[in-house]
C-alpha cells in the first residue's frame, strides 16, 4: 500500500557548484575505510558516494574496507542534491485542503505557496533506489570481513538494502525493501550475485514491502 505524503518544494542543493559530488559523503567513505575500524554507523543527508565514488580515475585504486564488520547508513529524506527520496505516485489523485484545519494559524502557513497543504500517495523514487543498491553492491565486494551491511531509509516511503553474512534469517543473505517491491536492474542483480559469490554464500534474495522485512533496521 502506498503512503500519504505532502508536497513541499525541494530545498537547494548543498553540493558546492565546483564539486563533483557531496563532500561529506566522500569524507565519510574515506573515514570508514580506516584499517582497524570494525563498525560504522551514520544517520545523515548523504548520497551514494558514501559507498562508492561516482567517478574514478582508471588508474586509481578502488575503495576497500579491510576490517569493517558492520556498516549502517540511515538516509535522510532529502539528499545533498536537494532531491527528495520519495516521489508522488504518478497515478495518484491530489487532495487539496482549503484552510479549515486547526493548524492554519501556524507560522509556516504564512509562507507563500504553503497556504494550502496538499497530500498524495507517495513512494520511494526508484532512481535513488537503483543508485544506492548498485553502490552498496560495489562496496560490499570490497568488504572481506563484513557481517552486516545496511543502507536504509525509514519514512512513509521507506526503502533499503540489507546484506548479511552471519545470523541469516530464513537463509536470506540479501534483502531489498520498498513499497512497491523494488525491481532492480540486471546490472544491480549481477553486481550482487558477484558479491554473494565472493563471500562464498548461496544466492537467496528477499523482496519485501517492509511488513515482513528481516534486515530493514532503524538506526
């Protein structure tokens, strides 16, 4: 079931105009690669560069996480680019409220364009899911000691990827979460098959809308 959300204008990008990608995401990725670091947890507005660089020089060494066993990124609702993770369901009908609610006198209603609150059925943006799912797979291929890798977004339009090598639930090593169920591209599925093979595990993936998720943990 799709969830209800409200329309708001996207905030401005916080990525510098002369930068290729979000600086915080890049630096957190570099920090998480420290030899000896075993657990890394972050809840922030970051993009997929926290897992894998968008562009890389052909002669440069790929990122590696030699000692990391647990890695969990909780994504905020707005990415550094100013894009929302959620999007309106293209087939949804918009409901517009006309100023007969108790909170009409609140200060934010004085903002031009927000005199009316609009609500609609929403879901996660599949473009963002694809981007994070692929970056997560690439990172997982360079995490030889990983036991639990989670990239999640908890909201009315939740989405996530979970990969575990220990304490499997119902024998699933990989889980894709989203409502509706995610439909990863062949590139993503091939990348994850490679990861599962590298870690010496059997291919067993679980698709869920979140109601029966095993690895969609909140941070």
